[in-house]
């Protein structure tokens, strides 16, 4: 239960636990958040649990995991999506199997049952069934004789061993068991583990061959996660922006210069990410084009298919990611690796697959980010992107100096109670609106896109980021009396063009909120963003994050766990 609660931050809709009680498996499942009180299940020393984020089948108790085998001799939990589920299910129904849920998970259960008829052991049946699955899947099985079998192909799977080696943990996230274990074993795709009679063995799923487990130190053992007196993790994490920028600067010059040299030599440079990390990847590409004069391209993880045939030897992919386990991005990186391209990553969670497969692995060292809405990690990711570009430009020291100044500037912004109070007031007004528009260009184009993401995640309202130059081509039809337009302007080469767009909106009655170093007549409301030159975009994201935070609070939403989204999406 404690482990499932520590997975709370990842986002889910239902949960379940199975325990072994004298060779009988007892299960409790519920919809909603993991219960604070203890389930009505017997004491045990062996059990498995799961938090579900619905993919196949609605949010319901029957669809929650674990799922029983027909004879209740084993139960199974899954993270992933079985892409050939229809075909497998049709075949299993023909063989007389029944299904009590709408999930693809139960299809795996029946498949294991079918394989077991001819297999010499449970793990052999799991291995054979697993090899029939298409898609990225990770499963864990508990049998009524106490055996546990787990297999990974996609979603993360890690083992933890306590100091006295008397406690063994399996999980999708080190965080769930971090305080209890001394060392961890990250399973690779294609690995399977069998735990029997208090011992465990690692095998290759495709060959069944034994593998030597390579344990490593648990870096999260003493990492505490508390709100440090803040009402929400989001507010605390927004206020950690100066710290995470200093962490990016603290990384040694040699590492940046090594990556910069590889970028300059690369055939094509791609920057790839999903969600907020997708905006950070695009901002990194912008900095590489602007300061590195590198023709870098941005890719959204789930929308990169047509690039796959183009990616190959000599190419370099840069991937910012909080978790390092986002399936959309991992799939493209795995393809790139197979094609001999190189990978650079900037990740926050230790022990991730992305870090493992990287030729240039950077860690954010920003501490856990608990709120599902990414804030401090976005700041860390774009600060990293800027510094990598400055290293390519051959001005790494100047880049570090600019970032340290920006960290001090942001510190002053966050410490200014009137400033934050004003943002709170604007957020309360915006919370009454149904549609919110954001306008920006150049260094602020991805900032308004991420501002839009934050406002959508925090307020559940329709927000729309409009590239300033594109306004007149379509979005201007949406401009009318009273519609809120938040514009991000910096003292840069596109300032005048953005102001033109602002005038076009206010001429049609829009009420403009300006985020800028100076106030302009067309602004109805104004939030000062100090001019930090090349890094102005990094300072400009802070008021957007605070607006989203205060809108979420004003609207009474679950700030740290907005509905329907998850902290790390390990399914495609
Ligand atoms: C989403 C998160 O699920 O995944 C976003 O809600 C995040 O905050 C995105 O940016 C990508 O995740 P990651 O771990 O690759 O940064």
C-alpha cells in the first residue's frame, strides 16, 4: 500500500492488490485513489499491487488489476498496450475462454493459461505468451505457490533488494520502494525475472537463457518528498526554478563541449520530446538554430514516424525528458539506436532507459518532480538546451553567466509578493473565461505553447497558442470583445512584429495581458518580465506557470494530479 501511494504522483484512476494467504490468492480492487485505510486482506509476506491508467475498457472495478486466471491459480498486472489484442482474443474465445473485463490485460492472462497446457513451468508459459504479444508491455504474475514472474518489453520494470537481502521489491518506478532498498536492478527490454523460494533469477525472454543481474546503488534512498510548507508540490516546484538552473550550470564544461563537438559533426540533429518535454525539445532546436547555426529539427515523440526512414548513421537525437521512460520517445530512440544514430538526453529520474541508451547522458539533478504538471523540469530542460547551443557557438562561459543572472532575476520575481499577488488576481479573472489565447514569436513561440499546456492542465479550459505572425491568417476570426489574449514579448528582433499582432487583437476588442519588460498602450493588464537578453524566454515561462497554478487553485482542482493525465506515459 505504501508503495502504491508513492506511485500516486504518476496519475491513475483505479487500483488493486493481491496477496497470498496459505496458497490462496485474495484480491481487493477499487476505483479512485489508493485507500488510506488498510484493505480487508489477510496479513502476508507475498503480494502484488497496481495502479491503472485506463487504455482498454472504462474505469471500473472489474477492469482494475490484478486479473485472475480462470482457476484463480495466478493473477496478473500489466503496464502497456497489447496491439494485437483483437486477434488474440478471437482465437481464445474460439478455444472456449471467458472474459470478465474489457481489458487487453485479461487476454494476456488467458494466453498464459493456454500456453501453460503445454509448458513445463509457469515462467515458460509466461515467456511463450509474452512472445505472442505485439506492442510495448510489462507484466507481473503472482502464482498460488508464491512464485512471482515479471517480464519487460517497454514500460519500466525495476527490482529493489533490501540491505539484509530479505526483502525483494518489483516496481515500475524506483520511487515506490526507494526508502527500503540498498540496491536496484533495472530490467532491460526482453528481460524476465522469476522469484521462487526466496531466490530470483533473470532470463532472456526470447531465448530463455539465464542472465547475470547487474545491481547498482539506489540513488533515491534518502530522497524525501515533502511540500516544505507549500500547499501544493506545484508551487514548491515553480519556486525551485533558480535552483534547477544552477544545477544545469554546475555540470562540467567538458561534458557540454563534448556534446557540442558531436552536434557540429552530426549529419542531422533532431530534438525530440513529448508533452511539455516536446516544447522543451523545440526550444532547444530554436536555440541550436539561433546560437549554434545548426539546422536542428524538432520532433514530437508520437508524431515522428515519417522521420524514422530518414534517421541513420551520423545523426544525433537530443531528448529532454523528466522520467526518461516516455514510450513515444523511447520507441524513436530505440529505432535511431538500431540505425547507428547517436543519442543525447537530459533526464531527471535516475536509472531510466533513456539515460541508459544515451551516448551523452545529462541528469537534471533537480530532485523529484511530484506535480504532474511539469514546471521546474521544463525550466531545467530549456536552460540545458540554451547552454548546449551556447557551447556549439563556442560561448559556453557566456551562456553559464547569462543563466546565473537569469536565476537571480527569477528569484527576485518569485520573492516579490505584490508581483505574485497580481498574477493570482489575473488568474482569478481568467478562471471565469471559457477561451484563453496566447500570442508569441521567436524565442517565445514554445513558451506560449507550454503556457497553453499549463493553463489547459491547470484549468481544464480551452487555451490556444497562436504564433503571432499567423494570427492574421486564421485566429483573428476568434478575436472579439473581452476575449483574453496573453502576449509574451521580449526585447528582441521580433518585438515589433508581435506588437503589430497585439494591436490587431485589441483593435477587435480583445483584452490583452502583456508579459514584457515594458508596458505598452495596447496592454489592458501587464506583468513585468525583466529583460534577461538571450534567456528572456526562460524568465517568461515563470508567470505562465504561476497563472496556471493559481487558476487550478481558484477552480478547486486537484492541483498536483489534474484529471486524466499521468506524470509519465509509458504506453504508446
Ligand atoms: C506527460 C506529462 O505525461 O508526459 C508531461 O504530463 C510530460 O508533463 C510528458 O512533459 C513527457 O514526459 P517526460 O517524462 O518524457 O518529460
